[in-house]
């Protein structure tokens, strides 16, 4: 984690924030070194509870769920709300199309 801490400090000096992508197994250890976390498919795959260290620290948890994997507002939004996630449903090619979690 020393490298992450150094990177975060340098980013903050430059007016930037640092995010973690898809490493929920290490969230507890890494939460001090990152400002937010982006997770993909945690609702459909059932591992959103692993993001709790970020939520407990008051840091944003951004969730992307993919339409091609079966994500719909009905399958995603209630769980995303329950876990305090900011959710979007996207296509895997990450074009402009999206459905917001409601």
C-alpha cells in the first residue's frame, strides 16, 4: 500500500482523485489509499457487500452492470440502493447508452 499512498498524495497535490477498479477483496486494506471504487457486475454476481469498507468510510461506490449480462432496472436498482451504490446499466462497449439506477 505504500505505492498507492504515494500515488494518492501526488494526485491530490495536482487536484485529482484516485479510484480503485474491481478489487473488492482488498477493499478493507486499500480504502485509505483511494477516494472511490468502481465495481462491475457486483449486483448480478452477488458480491456488492465487499464494497462496505468504502461505504463505511463515506466514499463513493460506483457500480456498472451490463445489459448483455442481463442487467435491467428491475434486476439492479433495488439491490444497488440497498447497498448504497450509485449504479448505471451500460453496454459492454461503454458507448453513450446507459440506464441510470433508480
